[in-house]
C-alpha cells in the first residue's frame, strides 16, 4: 500500500508492440487491471508504434522481440531517439548474453524473458518506470564487460585521432570498428543503424582523414596507434 501511495497520481502509460494482436490484447487487458497502469495502445508493427510514441507520452514500451531481431532492434533504437524518457523493455527474450546485449546497446532499459510470469512482467514495468533494472548476474557481468570494451575502443580511437579534427563521436566509433575489420553490414548491426547511415559515416571519415578507402583509414588508425 505504501509503495502505491508513493507513486505519482498519473498511471504508467504503456505501449504494447506485439506481432500477434491477440497476445498483445491479452497482455494489455491484464495490465489494465492494475490501478497504476494505463495501456495507451497495442499495435502490431513499428510504424504504428512510432506514431503513438510521437503523439503521446509513453512511459514504458513493451517491444516483442518476435517482430524479428532487426525490426525490434530498429524500433527500440527509434523509440529511444524519438522519446529519450520512454523506457523500452524487450519482451520475450531468452537469457542469451549476445542477444540481450544487442537490445541494451539499441537503448532498451531491460528485458522480460519468455518464461517470465505476468506478475514478473508487471514488476519489471514498475521497476523500469522507477529507473531500476532487473538483470541476472550473468547478464550484468556481460554488460559490464561490453561497456568496458566500448570505453576502451572509443578512448583508444579518440586519443589516436586528436589531429583528425571534425570527427564526430559516432564517426570515431565507426572508425574504430573499421579498424577491427568489420564490414559495413557488421557495423550497422553492431551500432543498430541503417547500412546507408554507415556508408555516409564512412564517406565522411574518408574525407576528413583525406584518404581514399576504408583500408587506408584502417591503416591510418593502426599507424597512429603505434
């Protein structure tokens, strides 16, 4: 009772995105039974989801990972860019480290496993709204390791190209991944962006470094890091 009293008078606004409307409606009906939760919308595709996010204040978006990894990842990234205060929860994951990390890197606040109960789902929604995240020790360790790797990569590249003025933070990330031998497609998947966006970044990097190819950019990076 005291926990409920501390909550704001406005209920938690929820957006459900599930490829199966029936499943979304069942989850939505269960959530609506909670006095502190209001389901703003239940949609089956990313386009409708983004429209709702644009037109409403959404506190928590539950995004089904069965939209296909790429579709769900892109939607997660798009929601967090469009509405930074909206918490995105990846719904229906297995506790596979690599998969969970991809959603976290796309901007997800947390995740709900496919075997979790409705009570656990509701608890996770409330926790996300309160700025808390529930993760297993295995996933927490993987997240810390990944954050350390990214910090090391970014710091190494940033310190190495201090004379390459004008590179944005995203271009520095892309340059670091080029230096690791990743293809444009792999970079797009790693950073959860469109391959066309990667190509634009690569083109800009080549111009700013005054080199003619990504191979030369990688060689340049390797040289100045020595």
